[in-house]
C-alpha cells in the first residue's frame, strides 16, 4: 500500500456561528463545535485512506477562548500518523471576527478514526510520511498519545506502553 504525506489529508472547514449554535451568553456551544470537529477530522482521515471511517475516540478538548455569535469558525484538520487501521487527526480551531478583521485561536484537539472495509471491519490504511518540522513532532508524539488513549479505553495494559513509560521515567 502506498504511503501518503500529511499534507495530502489537510482540509479546512468553515462555518458561520448562527443564533441556534449559541448558549445564553451568545457564544458557540461546545457540543456544536465538537460535532463540526468530528466531521472535519473524519474528512481528513477519509481523505488519507479513501475509505469510510468511524470515530474511535476523542481526546480531551480545552476551550481556550469562546467564539462569538456572528463570527466565523475555521477548523484545520490533518492526519498526524497512521497505524494499522487507525489514524490520529490533529485539529486547530480558529475564530474570526470578519468585521474587526482579526483571528483568534479557540482550541486544538486530537480525534482517532478507524477505516472500515465493506463488511464494516477495520481495514489497513496507508502509512503517513511527515514532511515539515511540525508534522514530524506530531508524528513522534502520536505513538505516546495512542498508548495513553488505549490504556484509558481499556485496550492496552500500562505495562506494554513502553514509549509512554519512557516519557514519565525521563528516559
Ligand atoms: C469512500 C471514500 C470516502 C472518503 C471520505 C470519507 C468521509 C467520511 C465523512 C464521514 C463524516 C461523518 C463521520 C462521523 C463518524 C462517526 O461519528 S462514527 C460514530 C461513532 N463511532 C462509532 O460508532 C464507532 C464504534 N466503535 C467501533 O465500531 C469499533 O469499536 C472500532 C472503533 C471500529 C474498533 O473496532 P474493534 O473491533 O475494537 O477493532 P480492534 O481490532 O480492537 O481495533 C481496531 C483499531 O481501533 C483502534 N481502537 C480501538 N479502540 C480505540 C480507542 N478507544 N481509541 C483509539 N483507538 C482505538 C485500535 O487501536 C485499532 O487500531 P490499529 O491498531 O488497527 O491501528
């Protein structure tokens, strides 16, 4: 199977925050943003593997700054690393005030997707080649993040997470 570069999976999704998307303070609801992030990251993962994908897990999301009613949301999504059937996608979320003409960072997150075959069973995906310095850093960290989320999901024993243990042991 051919490998693919990280930039081949890159997508940007743009949305406008309308009244029905907001809470009582006039800010974008976290749940609505997470829904848009799910679609954006699924598109990036699907672009990488050219297959249908399902969300396997969502890492913690910290909302750094709220996005106001009438502002524009930009979600940038890119695959950081592919494993066997799963892919980690990194997202950066920006708000934009188009009247005052400034952009601000809202949050960052990692979502994990699994590619499915026609029988809806996990299927192998192309390996990912990082090119830029940032892509290389994300690629290296992806293995530790995978181990942490598999431990939390009860799919891996802490004892088997060699790279994660090495981080805490300072090795
Ligand atoms: C045709 C071209 C189209 C192209 C363009 C496509 C565009 C597409 C746009 C779609 C836009 C809408 C996208 C919404 C997507 C949903 O919202 S889908 C709905 C929510 N998600 C679900 O319902 C998934 C439910 N869970 C499952 O189906 C199964 O548990 C899974 C995730 C497939 C895993 O299956 P399993 O039988 O446990 O398989 P297993 O062999 O143990 O593990 C398979 C892989 O899953 C990983 N995994 C398992 N659990 C976890 C976990 N907790 N955390 C992380 N990874 C895990 C494993 O590590 C393994 O990875 P690899 O080592 O193979 O890399």
